[in-house]
C-alpha cells in the first residue's frame, strides 16, 4: 500500500501498469474500494500535482503515471512491494543448502487483506533427513530478514513432508492450499499431498 488514502489506491493502480492508459472507470474497478467519481477527482488532483498525466480520448479522458516525474520510480517500487517481497523470499530460501520442499505465504498476507499490524505467515516443508540445526538457523534468519523488509512480524509454520501427509485434514493446510502464494518448490506438491485427501 502506498498510503491509506484514495490517492494511494489510485497511484497503486496506475503504477502497477505504468505505461498503460486507464479511464477513471477502469481505475475505480481495479481499486475496488472507491467510487468512479471519487477516483476521477483524485486522478485530476494527481494530474495537477504532475505525477499523473491526462489526455483526451473519444470517451472523455484517460490517465497514466508520468514516468518523467522525479517520484515515478519510487511510486512504482512501492506499488510493487508484494512482488518484490515474494521474490526476496524465494531467493532467500532457495539459497539454503537444503531448500524447503515447498514454501508459501498464507493467511491475510496471501489474501491481500492484512492490516499494518498483521503478522505475515509463512509455510515451509522441511526436507526429510535433516539432523543438524541448519534448518532452524535458516528459518530464524529468514523471519528476521522478512520482518526487516516489511515491518511486520513474520511467523513460520513448518513441517516435515511426512508430517504434512499425516495432517492433511487440518484446516490450516486446506487454507494454505486454497489461498497460499507459493514461493518455492513444485507448484503441484501441496495439491498432490493435501488435495487428494477427503
């Protein structure tokens, strides 16, 4: 989130597709929480400030991020925080000597309805046969880094692969299967293990 305001919602939409032109109706639809009239007023205000540009078309006006504006790179980076966070998580866990069999973000972060004070929940499946402390050390470092990246507490639920098979009927695994955003491992691994049980 850029800022908890209508301006932030509108900038989030235009910054995620910075070279595309958008009508106010399209921005309102994508933002989902603002009226078209409210979005139009915000877009016009952002045009006055210079961060958004406007041009006339056959149906009125369309808008896009002004990529020449000094703040445009920062706005784009903020709008893409989620993708950057997922990429960093992937790079981190895949650098381990024994990476997780599967990993995902789940809970409110994965559903994109978290609040500023929400925890970020991670799910990791430990490879079988690890007998040293490297796994615990890696998870601790990951949680610390991810918290530094976001400002949120990060909590990890981890299981061995065999444990996942034994706990397939648990709600949390069903929730991860339904809403989780994979960060590492075979995309179908969890569905094969959990999805086939009844």
